[in-house]
C-alpha cells in the first residue's frame, strides 16, 4: 500500500534531451558497470545502471542515488535494488562514490566529517553533464535519493543552485547536520516549491529521529522539524502536516502541502526500509519493514511534474 497525495500538477511539457541521444551506450541495457570521470581535478567513481528498456533514441529519466558514510556505491546499488525491475523499469540510475573524509571513511559534503577540500556539488554537476553527453537523458526528469550521509547530501543538493537541475528529492534516513551549509540561511533552493519526500525510522539510533545535539561532531535536527522547515521553504510555512496512519499503524505519513512529504516508520532503525529484508534490516533487531522505501521513492518521482 502506498500513499502519495496529489502534490504535483502533472502538466505536459516538452521532453528535454541532451546530445547523448543516438549514441551507442558504453554498456548493454539491463546491466550496470563501474566508471570514473574527472571532476574538480580528481578522478571520481560511480556505477551506472541502464534499464533493460533503454533506447538510445528515447530520452530516459535519471536518478542519482548516494550511499551513506563509509558505504560504497556497490553497497547502495544492492541495498536499494533500483536495478530490480520490480522497482524500476525505465530510469537510468547513477550510484556516485564518496571520497575519504576527515575520519578516513567515505563521505559526501554537508557533514562534519566531510573533506572540506572536496567539491561534491561540482562532482554532481559533472555527473549530470557526463550522463547527458553519454546517454539519452530526459533532463526534465532528473532525481536524487540517498541514505544517511548520502541522504544528507541530497538535502545539500536541494539547498543549492544545482537544485534547478533536479525534478524531485527523496532522502532516506538522512543525516541533516546543522551548520554545515544546508540549513537556515545557507539553504537557498533554486525554486519553490521543489518536491521533497523524506523517510525515517522512529527507532533510528544512528541518525536519531528526535535529533541529536552531538553526532560525529555535529548537531542533527528532529526529523519532523526538518520536514516542516522544507514545507516553509516550499511555500507552506507553519504547516503542521496532515498525518495519516497507514500500513497497519506502522507508518505515519505527513503531507505538509507544497510538495513536501515525510514518512515516519515504526520498528525501523537506521535502514533503507524493505519488506523482504536487505543488508540494512538484517543487522538490526526489528528486521524487515512495513513498506519498501524503493517503492515509495519511485512512486514519488513518477508523480513529480517535469521541469519546465
């Protein structure tokens, strides 16, 4: 069971494509492969997945899917299953790899342990350019998702000028550190509203649902407060959120209006929620979740109106 309100005006628009259309892709549809690109003076890794339905002459939606702190692009690929046609039949997915932060573990910008000399906004921009040059991309339907620090970086993208290149954002169990360039006066979205959905476990003790004054050197807001801040940026200040209890009472869904939604999940820890289990849920006491994060994220993306 999925719940998504009618947040978006699904208006027709011209499909925007780049010059990768007509070119033979460097991998076969239905497969994934690891590649590297030059970005900001260094080599950066990512995995690309082409759906089996990919047609080099047909503009295809694109998702950037970011892994968490210390996790790898391949872990995120397996964890989220966005290569699985059960969840995704028609979107190209890029899984970017973070680089070593101040603690020696991989990370993206927007966290206290991120390397301040690494420009991940430039990396994301270069990935978008590279994808549009290499594949037949529908640039009016480009999305960002990720987990934990990767989810925090999705928020970071949404707070900066590069957000104009994304149609919608959907972080899961995100680490939204305050004072690291993506909150308050530092959060300046390129447009308003811009669709954003967040999913988080009530039982998350890593990125605590109710906030944390000191986590790895930075403060984390209460997730519901973070979501309400986004509702305000999107044009619905002070919205308490219309809350519905779904999935047998195990999920509270907050619809704030203005293209802003939040899923709060009982019996879910620091996980990418899955009904059948995955590498996240298998290591925590509650096990599989009441819903699939991948299904909710993909439904949200598909309902988002294309960029004009």
